[in-house]
């Protein structure tokens, strides 16, 4: 058998580690090339872990709010609300925030809300 033909009759091709380091391919030695272990705590992975954690937290908040919004509803209606809230989580979280600010905060403080500070900031911004 020739050196350029393998035992099946095909032309043999040198492996990349044989070309780069021929000392590793001596007979009787194991052809093991150790690669350094990569850390799983790279900045991109940490950012991905934080993003996934925040996403799961927002999904939980949306589902919990959808479940407890009306306590007298049937269980099937509550589960339907949870499914819709989880699928459309960004819009539902925005709905929760706008509803809690504009409806609850503004209506409960309608008599005591002072617009003079907003007028003051508006006057400063537009130099009136």
C-alpha cells in the first residue's frame, strides 16, 4: 500500500493537525490536540441571560395581571386572557402602565393634581 492511498483505495489527505504539527503524528503517540475551554460568561452571553430573565419576568407580570384583573370571571376566560397577555406581552405591559397612570392616577388625583409645575416647565422649554 502506498503512502498516498489509504486502506480503502482512496487518496489520503493529511489532517490539518498533521500539517500544522507533524510531531503529534509520530507512531505510538496519541494524536490529541487540546483546545482551551471557552468561558460561558462572555459579555454577549451575560447580556443574553439578562434579556431572557427580563423577558420571563415581564411575561410573568403580564400573566399575573391578566389573571387577577377580574376575580369573578370563569377560569376559562382567565386562561384565555393569560394566553393573549403572554403572546402580546409588550402591548399588554404598555396597556397596564397607561391604564394605571391615566385612569387610576389621574382620576383619583383629579382635584389635587397641580398643573402649574407643568406650565412652568413648558414656559422654560419654549421661552414664553
